[in-house]
C-alpha cells in the first residue's frame, strides 16, 4: 500500500504572477512544423473534421503504436467513452478500474450507464494490481480498464491472461503513456481497444484531442461510425442508432502531425529528465522516485515521487517550499473511491493519505 501521495509540478498560478525563472509542470513544445501545417489547413479551407491532416495523423499514430487502426476524437475522455460504448458496455455492467487515476476513467464508465469498480494498485508501479482485480470480478463484470499511470505500463500480460480466462474485455487507458512499452511492444495494442489523450500537458498535444486504437477491423469501423452521429458511410444522413459528435478537427490534427514528427525526441527528453531527478534525489531519505520495472519502458509523463518519513518535510510542507524556490507541484490524484460521485461504504481498495 502507498502511504503518501507523490508530487509532481503543476501549472496553477497565472503566468503574470510567476517569476521569470519559474518552473511550471510542463510547457507544450510547438517549435516544429505546427504553425506551417495549421496555416496549410486554414488555407485549404478544410478546418473541421474532414481534411488530409486527420487521416495522416491517424495513420502516423497507428504506425507508432504498432496497430492497424487509430480513430481520432475530440478529447481523451470521449475516447474512453467511445471505446466502452463500441464494446456494448452499458447499464447493469461493471468495469474494474484502478482507484488511483484521473476521474475521467471512472466518468467514462459512468457515461455508459455501467458501474466502475475500483481495484487496488501496486505499491511499486502505482498501476492496477491483477490479484486484486481477480477478487473484484462478479457475474456483472464486462471489462478490465487498466491505466498506464504517469507513463508506466500496467501489467498487461497478467491482465490479458485474466481477461481471457474470465471472458472479459481489456481496455487500455493510455492517456499518459504515449510510447510506453513492455518488452519493446508499445501500449495501445495490448488490449482489445485503447485510448489516448492529447491535452496540452501530454507527451504530444493537439490542444485538446484523443485517439482510439485497436487491431479489430470491425471495432474500428464501429468507432468511426459512432463518433460521427452514428451515420453509416454508405448512407448519408441516415442514423440507425444514437451516436456522438466526437470528431477531431483538421486544425487539431495538423498540430498532431507536427508533434508526431518529434515524439521520439519528446520521450527521450522525458526519460533524460527523469534520470536526472532520480540521480539527484537518490541519497535523500524518505524520497522514493517513480519506478521502472524490468522489461517495462516508463516514459515518465511527469516526474513523480513519494514523500515519507524520515524526510524532513511532509508533503503539505514541501509544496509551498518548492513554490518558494520557483517550482510548482501538486499531489497525486485523489483515490476515486474517496470522491463524492463514487464513494461508498464498501472497504476502500487503496490506502492513500489525502
């Protein structure tokens, strides 16, 4: 069990309030061909969801993840909702997810009418614990939804074996883990379907945006149809069911194409920065840096660490101390089972101090 919440920089103060040498959580790097491609899209007149950059971005991202299909959407949360809905998950179903993740993971389950069930996380990787997942499977369970938290892959081999044994879908939430891998095989292609986010602080960004990835031809086609008001490609303005307007614009995709050209550089820099943190903090008692398990590739979306005794400061004292030195920080996400929409009288799956 994790006894303290980790910290990582967080962009909270207004830009005008920060000193010139202030270190924010992350500043998007847009010094490649982003401006050129966006201007090209503007001049072409194709600025909404149709345009060559949408197709190109999807193809580039599918190739990067090593999958057959990538379906672009307007943000990472709707990517999760679309993936779950396309699988047929709905009212009466249960989906097992880790307690330690951003609330969007649980909300996407809730949007389908299904119930999120929260499982424990591993104390070393902070990702979902397969042994605890097994304990929480019921006749109503339809899917396991692991999160590759803060850039470290969840234990996909163990989870896939469990999903196959129990006849469950395995859905990856890879919002924070573009390029993370197990034995060189990147996340996004381990489960039946996976989702990514391109929010401004992610490994690559389109401002807002998301992606659904899968190797299932029929599932990809269904996601494409559902994201466009459930309008079949062969019969315009005909709708057999209720769909969604979850499309990505050509302007966003133009930024994404430029970002993809430098994604390997971004990942390499994140790993270099993480190495420096680990080396500089190695001798501080009470500080535990984010782990990277053997055969796993952590892309260190955010530099994160645990603060425990005998470190001289508590977490809540360290945050203002860092700010006083021009470094922003914040705690990890609150465990989802402690938040008002999802708390209950059931035993808590994760022992975390908030």
